[in-house]
């Protein structure tokens, strides 16, 4: 499905860019731009916020923090409220 909006949130030294996109039905998806192509990561991964030079990506899976590494998604638990 083609995104209706997208944004970049971080770039590493290997020119890999991460961020998010929104689908026509309003779902947020974490994305990786690499080599001129964009790809959605795991459908549970809603927003990629940072990427290190090894290609490890951190972000959000709904209200949980998560890590994408070597093609695998790991949930780190719920994010505490700052309020």
C-alpha cells in the first residue's frame, strides 16, 4: 500500500535513513530508506526513531519500545509516561 505521508527521523554514517509512513487507512509503519529504496519494516513496528552505524533501529511498537536488528523485532516493554 502506498503511503500518504512519511517523515525521516534519523540517518547513520552508511546513509541508511529511518522514519515512519502513514498508509491510506491511517496506519503508521516504521520504514527504512536504503540505496534509493524505501521498505516497511515489521507491521507491528509503528515508528523508527533512530539508527546506529551498525544498522540497529530503535523506535515504537504502539506504546512499547522496540528494537529492529538483523531482521528481527524485539519488544522492550511499555514506555513510561512523562506526565
